[in-house]
C-alpha cells in the first residue's frame, strides 16, 4: 500500500510541476510578444530608412534629368548622379 501512495504522490508532484511550467509559459507570452514586436518595428524602421534614401536618390536623378532636358547642360551632374545611383543599387543588392 505504501508503494501506491508513493506513486500517487509522485503523480501529484509531476502534475504540479507541469501546471507550474504551463502557467509560467502563459505568463511569459506577453513578454515574448513584446520582444517580437520590437524586432519587427526595428526591421520596419530600417526598411523605412532605406526607402527614404532611395526616394532621395530618385528625386535627385529626376532633378538632374529635368535640368538637362531644359538647357542641355549639366552632363557632369548627370554622370555624378548616375554613379551615385549605381553605387546605391550595388549596396542594396549585396
């Protein structure tokens, strides 16, 4: 009879430990979600910064093209903008 009681107590202890672990996981879930949100926000901010840089470069290219179309000059400016655009494209696709 002592063996049965020991097994019963052992099962109670295992059940209690399982319940504590399950509760601990549930209690930590909001913190894990916060970490995931922070990671996602960081990634989105990086993407936003890259798009901002790309937009700046596109506007610079358009300005150089408009100036060249108006007066036919600024070939050196067009070459400089072309080189900057090529370097940016190469950096983004490494």
